[in-house]
C-alpha cells in the first residue's frame, strides 16, 4: 500500500451514539496492490482497547476493495453525555508476495463527540389554487440545538403528487397545490446544526375555496328575418363546476342594435334580428354556481343571408265603357320593388268573365271589357326578382259607365212593436241595380204615418213606430246613381208584441175585528192592458202575521185581521194578460181601531102565577161584560102580551103577568159599554102556574025518536075549559026523565050507531043551558039534533028528549 496514498480521515459521532468506520475510509482509496491487509485501531485513553484484524487479497493482482467487501466495523461505545473529541490510530501493513517485504502505515483519526439538533413537525395552511412561501423561520419554529449551533432547514420534499415544491435558493420554498386541490399534504425536511442532520415533517393544509364555474360559448345559426328561441338548459349544456355546485343562468343580455332580445321570464329567450339583417350578433350570459361564483360567456348568433322576395305593389287604371286599355310592364311594376336588387314582370292574367286580356309582343297587355260592361276588373300580376323569387299583386281597372238610371229592388222589413229599426244604405239598396254598376245612394226616406224617421250620419235611417202601434207602414225613398234619381218604396211590418199590463194598488179600510172581502173585479178595477188583452188575477198572497188570508177559489178573497188588531196590512196580487205579461201590485188594508161591543149574557127568573117580580140592573147584567171597560144597563122592554113590564125609578123593572097566566116570558135587555156600544140579550121569566077550577061548556044534543044516542067524553066536555089547561073528565051523567042513561065501560052510553037513510056528516049537541063554573056535577037538559049532508042536500031533524 502506498503510504502517500493514504489520506487522513476525520469522522464525527453523536453523543450516546456509535461510529461505524469502513476500511475504505482507512486506506482512503490508495494503492490496491496488496495481498494481506492488517489494521490496528488505537483509541488511546478512551477505552484502552486495540482493535486489529487482517484482510487477505487474492493472488490475482491488484483489486479495488469495495466497501461492501470489508464487512468488519469498529464499534465504539461513547460515554453518555460526553461532549469532546478523541483520536483513533489505525495502522495498516502491506506485504509484497514476491519478496515478503511489508510496510506498515499508521494514521490517526480524530473523533469529535457533538449533540444533534432536535426538531418537531410544523404546520402551515394555504387556500385552494393559491401558493405559499415557507421560510426558514417557519420550518425551524419547532427546532432547537443543545449546543446552541445555528440551525438550517433543507431538503423539503413530499411524495404527494397534488403539489409542487420549488427551492427558491434563499432558504425559502414555494409550495403550489395542484389546481382545485384541497386537503392535507405531508412534507419531510432536514434540520442541520452544521455537523448533524435530523428529519421532521411539515403538515400543509390546503383550504377548499369555491371555484368559479366554467361555461362555453354557445353558437346558433338562423335565417334572415327568422327568430331564435333558446333556453337555460341549452346555455348550461357546456357549463361545469368542479365543486359540483348546481348551476343556473343569472343573466342574458344583448346590447347591440341589430335585433330585439326578449327574456320570456320562464327560462326561455328569443332573439329576433332586424328585418333583412344578416351577419354576426353576440349576446352575453352569466352562469352562477349559487355560492358566489360566476362566469360570463357569449351567445354567438349567425344570421344567414336569405333572399327577400320582391314587394309587389298594386296599380290601378281607368277606362271608358266599351273601350280598350293598354298597360305596359313599366306601369304594372310602378309600385313594386326588391330590397336585394331589381324586379321584373313575370306574368299578367285575368280569370274573370267581364272582358278579354291580350298579351302583346312588346310585353304589354290589352284589356277589352265586354260590351256595356262597367265596373271594376282585377288583373292578377306576378313579379319576379333577380334570384327568381316571386310575389303576386293586382292591377285594378275601373271601367267608367255610361250612365243608366238605377232599378229599385223590392224590399220589406219587420220590427217589433215599441221597437225601432235602423235600415242601412245596403239594406235599402238590396236588390237595386245599375247597369253601369254605379254606386247607389238612398235618401229622403219618408213614411205615410204611425212612425218617426231619423236620418243618421252614416246614411242609415232609424224608423221608430208610434208607441204600441203594430201593422204595416209604407216607406218611400229616393235612389240615385249620382246622375239619375228614381222613387222607391218598401214595406215595414210592425209585429205586435205583448205589452205588460198595468195595475194600481188597491186600498181598503175595515174595522177592527171585521173581515174584508174583495173580488178579482175589484182588484182589476185599476188595471189596464194597452193591447186589450183580457186581464185576470193570477195570484193573491199575504205573508204577514197580522191576520188570516183566504182564497175562496171563486174569485173572491177574505182577509180577517187578528182579534183586536188595528193598523196597516199589505197583501200582494199579480195581474196577468194571458200572453205572458204580468205586473204586481199591492192591496193596502187599513184596520181601524174600533170599540168592541159589550158581551151581553142572558139571565132567567121564576115567579108564581098572578104575582109580580122585581129585577134589579145588577141581576140583569150578571152575565154581561165588556173587553174594553165596564158595561151598564141601557134598556129593558117587553113586547109580549102575557103581562105588563114596569120601569122603576131605581133602574129596576117589575113584571106582572096577566091574570091566570103561567108559562115563559122573555124580556128584551140592551146593555151598553163606556163608548156607547150596545148588545142585546134576554131575561127569561118562568111564571109558575097556580091551579084554577074548570069552566063547563053549554052543549046540546039531538036524537030521533025511539033512537038512542051515545055521548062521548069529548062531546060532554066540548066547550069546557081550564085556565091551566088541565085534562078534564065528565062523569055522573043523569037526565031529568023520559030517558034512560047507561054508563058504558068507556064511561059513556052503549055505543049504538044511528041508522038513517042518509049518511051523517056531523053531529052537534047544543044545550041552551049555561052551567055555572063549579066542580060540582051538572044536570043537563040535552037536545040532540043531527045535520046530514048528501048530494048537496041537508036536513036537521030534531028530537026533544026532555023538558
């Protein structure tokens, strides 16, 4: 080994660490021509140990010993806390194989023991799409060195692909996150105190920041004179937002002057270029992400040039009836034009039947109307531009008439009664003709009567028939063609129309507690119908609560106010004309306040026959009353013949029946209230009978000689009476002599019929004796006679039974 090739080497070890020293460091890269290599390491007083070893090199000659080939290392244990330097002596011996010569080389290695710096991770933040410059101060903010050495940060790096790092060469580093990245990135860097390095981290936070959306310009192509319609969806088709925000169109505008832009307000828009404009137009729109981010873009509109058809203008001409007219192309094109160039005549035609159109070689046309035709004729004209676009128009020819008087049409009109009709010029002239086709005018309209005529400013006439008139009206008016005037007539029929009837309110006055009865005739008394229709009452009603209304169903009605009600009441009725017309009216009822008469109650009394009875006013009024106040006695009278009524000074009355009268007697009593109203009643007197002796009748009887007579109870009692009307009985019949009396079982003589040659019609017993009134038996002298009648003949034989 060439001694001169050995270099001194100084190494450094950390406190409390170890040093690993390779043999290539020992020989310093010198002569590699050796076979054996021995070394000795003398660490002197550090730990008084000598390390030695031998390296054998192959005989092939010179070799370069790589570091990896020398695997032996020297481990030195450094006392804890040692800060110092010490020397290690290393000797190497090389021996030549050829002559066994050897040479030893020694070298001293000085080892300095130092403290490495200490460092902890630091943090920094930067906004998305920004960059940050990291200074030495920031990197070393959490670094320190026990020896007080000056520290340096270097080798800032990261394996994260989301950021780039730039070493600015002045100890600072520029960190630039990738576009739109946000999140955490970890860096490593070294901290050096000049001798030793330590590694630590930088933690960088990239804060998210809203990104503006992106938008693409939108292009459209439309034809000239067209309209472009586009939507928000179309404008947003090329828009994007890296943050995923919902995008919308916040503004669409056009500031140019080549068309009209319209925002329809529903997310659709229209752009209409100016007439005939073609070229490029640009509109603007803004896309927003709703987070404050916006971007502007353009709407590029290409308006394509489109050929405009020519504008065909009509022309007009005049000619006389039965003449001809020549019209040149220049005349026909006088009012036509083309915005893009020139216009020429393409064709002229006539499809009517009022004349003949001839095409001439020079491009002109000739029109010949039919004989005697006058009026307007229309030719069909087609014009064409340089690009072949056509447009149609007309050429009007007025054929001036040679005047003929107009001919009036036969017209008729109708109007409803009480209406009016406005007849226009067209209606008056309907059916009227003029050979020349002159414009006709109607004027001077009059009527024969029953109507008024008003001429209106527009030439029409308004005819107003008289009120309620219906029938026919003759109309007269003039028709003129501007030269000649004729008289014309027309008929106006006024249709009858039903007029509503009229009705007057009806008023009645009744007394309280009375009843109003009224009839259809009364209700219709004030009703009328101008048409003369027969009127009837179709409804009568009362909706109030102050009485009871009754429809009797026979055209009569009743209204009965509630008891004691007075005041005003209104009923309704309807009058109909039978033709659908009706009118309503009122029935006004005034119920007068009327005093209610007293209520008179009858009384009754008893007395004996042939006596008298006194009756006081209080007794007579015992059953009478008055709803409005008090009641008193007005009068007591007796119109019978069974006694005498006497009025006493104290207001009482005395009744004395006739002698022997018994039975019922009725007095007439009148009571009166405070307002003078009276009421009638009666006072009944029962005259109780007292018995009187009967009174015998004077009877006479006759019988033929040798005959007999049977006299019945009735015959015996004929003429007898009893004041009281008691039943009378005859008994104990005797005669003075010359006769025999037999009392039969029925209390009479044996029944024996008298036999005569004639029929006995009646028998009368006449007695000349007048018995005295007594209940004692009477002895009668009887004379019996019979009177018979037959064939208008009578005989009265008599027989004297006793003297």
